[in-house]
């Protein structure tokens, strides 16, 4: 099956057209993408309506991950292809993306941030970030992953912190998963005053990973990958972190 794609230029053109004609999905040929459009639109009008932004993210992401993971054509190359995610965002679920991010309260519905979630910025394209937070945090089943991501220490900033640091040249899913697994087990109340909120701690951990990863290969670190991740936490939280 041919995987449909949309370049950044063409995505920008369609976005401008939708500003006039409305944010509606096109007539899709791919059965999985058609199903994604149907299911996420149904969630938008039903279960996700009135939920917090992060609760919406988890609901949309769970359904998106379920459908794509069962598609025979969906592989690593597609999952890391921004042009595929642009097509999905701009052509299959533009109504969902617009509903989630457009800020109509102050009259500024079209912003650079909104364009970023549609097509303009790697790591912020909405379905890309939803799919990858579920893949990175995989706990063995979709429901267990949903429960894991529902922990109080996670939120919309978690998705942005992780997705924006996933460079187009590659990233280590196992390292990210190990960081988030250990992060979820922290006693966050111990750090609210001395270091900051959970999202600040996670950001610091991922910044440290970005710095150290340029020098160290995690498996060659003392203590293997677990030792590498341990050092990240000690650097940010101190040797007696809990």
C-alpha cells in the first residue's frame, strides 16, 4: 500500500485553504486513516468533550496507537516520517487538531503554535506526538500504558518535553522509556519546593540526556544503560533522590 504523505509546503497551502473553507477531513482512501478520522471525531464529539486537554490527548492517543499498530504498512520508516504525520494531521483529523488547539476565546485562532501542531514543527505535529508518547511509554498493553500515562506526574508538558527532543536523525526509545519509568516512580512531593514541579524535573532530565548522549553510549556507561539513567537522576536530583 502506498503511504500518503504531505510536504511542509503543501500542508501550509491546505492549512490556508481550511481557514476559509473549514477544518474538515478529506475523502480518505486508506482504510486505517479513514478509521482514525472516524474514531477520533467520535471521541471529540463524545467521550473527550469537556475533558481536560491532557485527558483528551490520552484518549486520542490511545485510539490512534491502537489503529496504527495493527496496520500492516505501518513501520519504523512511516512512524518517523514527518510528511506522513502532516498528511494525517492536515487531511485526516484537521477537525480534531483544530478543536484541541485553536484558541477562540481571545480571537487569535491562528497562531504559530497552531500551525506547529498541524504541520510546521517537527515534534509538535499532533498525531506524531500522541503516537510516540504511547510507543515510548509502552507498558505491555494499551490499557496499562493509558493507566501509566494517567499518573499525576504526567501532563501536556510531558508530551511536549519528550516529542520535541526526538530529533529527525534518530532517538533511543529504550532510553526514553527508562527515564520516564523511573521518573514516574519518584516521590514528587519531595521536590516541589527545592527543585520544582514534575514537568520541570522531567525537562531537566531530558536536557541532561541530550548533553550526555552526545558523549556517552548508554550501554558502555558504568552499570550499562541503567547506570547511565541513574546518573541522569543523580545529576538533577542529588545522590539521595527518592
